[in-house]
C-alpha cells in the first residue's frame, strides 16, 4: 500500500514529466532545432513561475506531502524533519499553518541555493558539448534527457543522505566541514579554462566496455539497430546524455548537502532540486552567452558555500541564540545580490583597456 509521501511524490513526478514532454515537443512531434532566445526565455519564465507557484502550494497545502490530518501526525512529522518549529498546543489548524509556512520557507531557500550553485553547470555543459562536437540543434534534447537522468540519480542521493542524517546526526558536521573546504577552495581557484579528454572520460570508457557503441552519429537518435544482424547500438549522442547526467551528480555533491543545512525533509530537498535544475536547463540557452558578465558570481558562490558550511557546524549554537530559518534566506539573497551587483558595477577590463 502506498504511503501519503509516495502518492504525492508519484503525482509530482507525473506533473514534472508532463511539463518536460511539453517542453521537448513530444506531443507536437517537434524536431531537434537550435533554441532561440525567445523560446529559452519563455520556458525559463514557465519554470520560474511553476517554482514560485509551488511555494504557495506548499504554504497552503503542504499537509498533503506527508498526509498530515491530525495533531498526532503533525507531531510525528515535526519530530522527524522540523523539530525547531514551535507548535501551538491545542490548536491543530494554527499549528499546521505554522508548520506549512516553515516548509514553504525551507523550499524557497533551498531552491535559491540550488539554482545559484547550479550556475557553474552551464560552463561544464558548454565544455561537454564542445569537446564531443555536438551540433547546437541537439543541445536541448540532450539536456532534457540528461537532466532527467540526473533527477533520478539525485533522488537516490537525497533519500540515502536523509536516511543517514536521521540515523547518524554527526554526519551534518562532515557535510559542514566539506562545504567550508569547498567554498574556500572555490574562492582561491583560478578561472583557467579546463579541457576534457573525451576518449579517456570514465563514462565513455565504461559505456564502451559494457554497451555496443555505434561509431558515428545517427541524426536525432540515441539508439540504432544495425540492418545486417539487427544488433542494437547506442549512439555517441546517447553517451553525451550519460556524461551530462553524471556530471550533474558530481555537482550535486556540493549542492545537496548545502540544502540539508536548510531542511532535513528529503521531499522538500528533492522538490527544490527538481525545480532549480529544470529551470536552469531552460535558462542555459541564453545564460550561456552572458555568464562571462557575472565575473564575481564565482566569488559569491564560494562565500555562499562557506556560509552554509559554517552554519552547519554551528547549528547547536545558532539554535541556542534564536537564529531563525528566514535569516538564512536573507543572507543567501544578500550574497547573491552583492555578487551580481558588483559584477555590473565593476566590469572586467578588456585587454585593450589595460594601462
């Protein structure tokens, strides 16, 4: 028998798949094409609007996620995922409203963190496409299916991480120390462009070892059956999809622990992850051309990771002094806002402008 969480999750997954199918043009049999600025802006606006709408849904109907129908169930869920929320004794409706407001706050804060930390994915996706010689008209199809694979991998990562956190609370300190280390490292890293060795890439070598790989691209296909013996092969386009999915999972090693500093609820972590990476996939097509204008974004992300890591390490002390979850949202928005504003106010000088 399905639990309330499982039923809600299945409905959420079906909704995301439907929107992805519309985006990909499945119902209109849309062919692969170069995504225009107008199309990219339209779908970016759709995903941002859906993300914001989901915030209000959680705020008003968050009880559906965990099947909260009475005070006993509310206390059970609170103890498991949000023990810091103070309920109102003897008033279920007011207590539920307070709990749902906290869920919504954690969701939107996690969404902003994931969205900002996923910005670096854009540079890596560009590098992948250039290294594998992918034609621009296939970018959208690869990103849709690659991110779908990434969502499945993140789902496993998130719920395994949640189970470990509930059993071994001290893991939160390992996450915190790792994020501080990553933030400091990111702050001092240079901006030199990386190179990708496609022939020796681990995913490529693994795929070539266990799957039949067709040595040339077959237009718009991930699989092809050889006419001579009807043997099934995967195309190089499919390999790129796998590379994108596993590359995103590597980035999730930073971002998912960061969101666990905001909420212990794996469903909220997953929802914020899905909306953030799907929205970022849509924004890829016009952000990729202007990302170089945000010269201080990397510095802002380094500060953001360090802040979240310190917050994890100091969580008992922060609870003692009354640090509210909404303060994290203010600080995160402030860090991102300052980094973007500084990028606009202090543009990088071109070589011919140097003295």
